């Protein structure tokens, strides 16, 4: 099977990369960017510095700062109206995965019309949309380097996966200095999100030699440095490593796929308003243990890449170490179970069958080494509840 590889046309990675935004926009002959962000980032000094630099370079930016932690169709529709009223020629997503996903969604609907639900999986949209430049301020979603956007349909409460080359940013400016000082909870949730991307990209049925190399290196960087970034928000070495790992993990799963963890995670986020990275973290150890028997060699490779097991370790030893270390990582990063998070048991049991059907409908579980039935997904939800 041929692998289809797509990457942002331009990637600038390293300290200070965000300061090169005006130069990158000019290189694409773009001058009227709509800068999409959230209310918190919009108040930060670095964001005002970005706007000053754009204006000082002769560009005419507008700002849409009404994004929400889990992007919704309402927010996207509002953003499309702002886009059209301002006659902007591109979008710049500044923030975590939510503002960047929102910018990509606005770009898609703004260029092609319709409603966001028209583009949800299994639809794949490769026809170019308006150019997007991504400037991530967290190290986790990888949205700056992927051809995906996750949007909640406010009419159905469904967390929709939208895919295609139309959603791939034209450029990504990956500046780890923007993540310095991130609070521990956000560091943990986004970091395990990135680790999940890397693991799932590697074990996916759609894995390929290009995504494999990116996923292995992402796993190595993330597992080696995430605890340090969690413990010390200003650890520059750890922050740079985690940021690089998150972007590589994004490139890996964008050119492979995510799998069962993500399929089960999205309904949790939509139904119970759990942050995406946190719901991934809740699921990762149990789903990994469930999946190992169908791809033991691949999961053993993951353990070896992260230094959980020696390079010459046996498959059984390595996979046992993988599950154990993922559980230990959750403990050390204070990842709660759904019960510990405060989700009511009766609501969880009642929602589980619907969440299982939504997970399967997303298509992601079909990429898992062990493809589950709806009943098996319900049982996994019961296992992780806590």
C-alpha cells in the first residue's frame, strides 16, 4: 500500500521562530491575516508583540479571539463571518490546538462554504482552502503539522473529526519559548496527548516508514523530558525537547493515523467536557494493554524507543514494561480517572454505549491493531472509570 505524505510547506523551528511570522506571510504574498486565538493568549505580551511586528512590516492583521477550549461549530461560523466581512486573505492560528483547529476550520468553510458537518469523517477534503499559518503555544496537539481539525457540532454534541490536505497549515512556526511557564496540568495533558499521537501513529494499521521514524523520535523525546517540563515550567532543555516531540508526533499521525485511544477520547470530551489531552491520558494505559496482543512487536518497539526496555529485550518483557510505565507516568503526572475527575458513575454507564458508537463512527478505531466491537469499547470505558 502506498503512503500519502503531506507536510507544511514551511516549518521554522526553534527559539524565536514566532518572530518570523511577517516574513513568512510576505513570502507567500499574503498581507491581510485574520489572527485566530483565545481570550487568554490575546492578553499576553508576546501576542501584542506579534501584532506590532505584523503592522510594522506593513501588513494589516485582524484579530478573532473568541475561540473556546473545545472548538464548536458556533465559533467557526462566527469566525467565518468575521473572515468574510474583513476580506482577509489568510489565517494565523496562535495558541494551543483549539485556536489552530478553529483557524483551519474557518479557512475550510470560508473557502468552500457549507457547514462544518459537511466535512466530517469519512469525508476527506483535499481541495485547497485559504492559507493557514500556525503558531503553537502548547506542546501537545500537533495541529500545526496535521491535516485534521476536531470540531464539536453544537446541535448534536458530536465531536467531529474533519480531515484532508485542505486542513494542513501552509506554514508552522514552532517556538518553544512560547511554552515557557506553562502550568503543570496543561503541560501534562498536552504532553501525554502528544505521546499518544506518537504511539498510535506507530502501531496504526496505516503506519509507514516515514511516519515510523517520526513517531519513534517523538516517543523518545517526550518520554525522556515530559516529567522535567512538568516539574519545572521554565526548564528550557525540557521545553524544547517536548515541543519538538509534539510537532514530530503531529507529523507522524498526520501521515499515518490515530487509533482507538483517540476514537474513545473524543466522545468523552464532547459529553463530559474533559480536555482532549486529559481524556487521552485516562485511556492510554488500558487501551494499550487491550491492543498489545494484536501487534506485540510494534508495541515492544515503542517500549524500546522510550527506554522502558533494553534494545535486546524480549517482546513480552518490553510490552509489560510499556503498560507498567504508562500507568506510572499517569500517576506521576497526577492524571485522574474519570471517577477522580468527578464524573458521576450513573452518567458514565448511561453514556458508554452511545460513546462507543460515536467512537466507531469516527473511523479511528478501525486503524487500531485490535479493532474492537462496540461491546468491547463499552467494557474499556468501564475499566478506565476507576
